[in-house]
C-alpha cells in the first residue's frame, strides 16, 4: 500500500510539473507552484526527483521513452515491408512527425498538454534541456536521417539535414500553442480554422512538411560565382 501511495505521489508531481512547465516554461515555474498544484510538500519533490532540473528531465523521459520506441517500431516495420528498397519520403515524415502529432489524441501519453510542452521547450530551450533532448533523440534521429538519405539520393545530405531542421522548427512552433495567426490582424480566418483545431492542424502541418522536404534545391550566389 505504501508503494502505491509513493507511485501516486510521484505521478501527481510529474503531472503537475508537465502542466505548469507547459503553461509558464521552465524558468517561469517555481517549486512552490509545483508542490501546490500536486498537493505535496517540498520534501516529497526532493525525495522523488532531487531538483527542479531533474523533475523536468523526468517529465520528458516518461513521454519520450514511449515516443522514441514507437518511432523506431514504425520505422522498423516500414523498412521490413520495403525489403531493402528506399521508403517514400511521406512514410518517413509520417513515421517521425505523425507519430508525435498523434499523441495529442492519447491522454495517457500526455495528450495536448505534453505536445505543447514539447513545442514550447524546443522553441525556448534551456541549455540543460537542449543537451538532454539531444541525447534522448540521438538514436532515433540517426535512423530517420539515414532513411531520408536513402529515400532522396539526388538531394545533398547537407540539404536534407537543413530541411529536417526546418521541419522540426515548424512542428515545434505549431504545437507550442502560440496563436501567431492572431498577430497578423489583416489575415482573417474562420473559427473552424483556429489553431486549437488539431484535426485540421495535423494534416495542414504534414502537407507543409512534406512540401518543404520535396521543394526545389536552392541556388546559391557564391556557387554561381565559383563556377565563373
């Protein structure tokens, strides 16, 4: 019974941290806010996590462990079906980004709250979180990068890396919950197209990402000068 209570306390702290970090960011969230939200004292947070930094890492780890495993499972399955042939770029984009976006419909995996936390953190990361996320994503990133290299042999590898970087940025901004559309006052949109409509955001974003990945190669002025 004591173990059950301990696990329940730990999960309450993680849930509270997830909500508050999403709403206020890492720097804007205090330990007092977390203890108040979770209904525990500071000693409980220190017992389970030791520090706010360690709590933030664990908030991410409990979601990213599953996400990374699922991304690898999806990629393994697609590559097995392809039997050595290159995957379609659309399959790779859906495997990496689609798997993440579909978490919005799964409250057990954090739902919209975690999606927005991840988006916010990627757009305004603290140094320790940047290093932590880079470590957590390394193996998955390498596998998907190699799949893209194989799928797009005519595209320079450096260009694929840059495009993947842009895709990460667009996704992070889109899921962070920042309603930038309202900042552009002359661009009126209908209520059904508002940013909180994930059923429309997801297909829009996926279409945009794939279009960017397949777009014509850029022409550099310095390259033109070198050829003269």
